[in-house]
C-alpha cells in the first residue's frame, strides 16, 4: 500500500505529513510502545532486509517514520522506496505464509522477555500461588522469597511439574500458574518442603 493511502486506524488521516513520501510503500511490519517480541523481531528483520538494498537516485531504500498517536502513544512504520515494490511484496507474502521473519531472533527476544517478566514480577506471583494452593505459612513464604527468582524458575520449569510455562502475547508473556498438573504429578506439600530445604542448604 502506498503511504498516501495508509493510516494506522480508520480514525486517522491517510498519508499524514511526509509530502515527499506519499508514493512510497508501507512495509507490512510496524511497532509501537506496546509491541511484544514478535512485532519487534519482524520489524528488525524487515529493516535488515531493506538495509542490504542499494540507494535509488541518491535516495535510501527505506526509511523509518515515527509518529505520536492517541492510542499506543507512538508507533513506527517502515517506508520502502517504490523501486523495491517486488521486495516489499515478497516480504508481505512471507508473513502471510508464516508470521515470523526470523525464527532465531524471535525465539531469542521471546526468551529474554519471558526471563525479564519472571524476574520483575512473575516469580512473586508464583510464590503467592504456592502459598495459597498448599496452605503454606508466612514463614515459608519468606523462605521461598529468599531463594530468589532463578531457583524458583527451576522449580517452575521442573520436569516433574512440566506444563505450559508461559504464553506469548503481543504485550509480553503471560504465565500459567494453575497447579492442577502439579498435584496430578504427585507434588505434595512434603515434596515442596524437601525442595525448599535442599535449596536452603545449597544457599548456605
């Protein structure tokens, strides 16, 4: 789609500003303040593709345009020189066949986002769920908290309680703390106590 015909939503003006880029093409990847690993990865992969193309009549093969917006706060799009319509269509076709342009980059970003979310907040939620589900004392809650997010991640991902660790969303990972599969696997309160004791001994 040409930029002159494009708008981020139906409530926005088409071809806003950028009078010299009205005939340029809008790459089918974008990102905004709330973008998750998939959008960020595809955006970076698209830039890498167009970065390798030569200039056309002293003009760049692409440009990144950034705008403020009433919805997500800001967004960025990639405008592609009209001479590279075929490359733009090829990229669009690739996304229609499979929504990931660079699998390795996406997996890396997804893993980083998952670990960041776990370290920032998810491990604390996990402790709260353990306390509620197994009727643990406040003292045990404090002991779990003192072990820290890294060891608790090992517990969360333990093969004996393996399940779906997290689900990726555009805004980041969402962790599943339903513990029914734990109990089905025979993870008892005593088993948790033994794990806690073993990890306390290792820390000491």
